[in-house]
C-alpha cells in the first residue's frame, strides 16, 4: 500500500487537541468541545478525535475547496 507523505494527517494529533482546547485531560477536552458545539468522536481510549479539515473550518482557516461543495437548489426544483 502506498502512503502519500505530503498530505496532512486526517485527524488532529493528541498534542494539537491539547493546544486547541488548552487542557490535557480528555474528559475536560470533551466537555469544552461540547460546550463550544464542536463535532468529534471518542476513540477507544475515550480521547476526542477531531478531523483536521473540520478544525480548520471551525477556526476560519479552511481552504476555499470546502466552500465549493455542490448543493441542491430546492427552489429550482419547486419552480420558484
């Protein structure tokens, strides 16, 4: 299997989550993420996992490519 080494990892590393949230304890990280309305998953160790692209979007530094996702135009379907 070939791995592209120039791509960033899919998820934030544990130290990046710690910097983002400002605390080390996963239970506190989870609590603060929920308070701020962030989406995340918990891994098998009960540590929050955050997608890198989602974090970039939430922090306002996402690439323009995320904004070009096609969306259905329901008004056009209704003839409005």
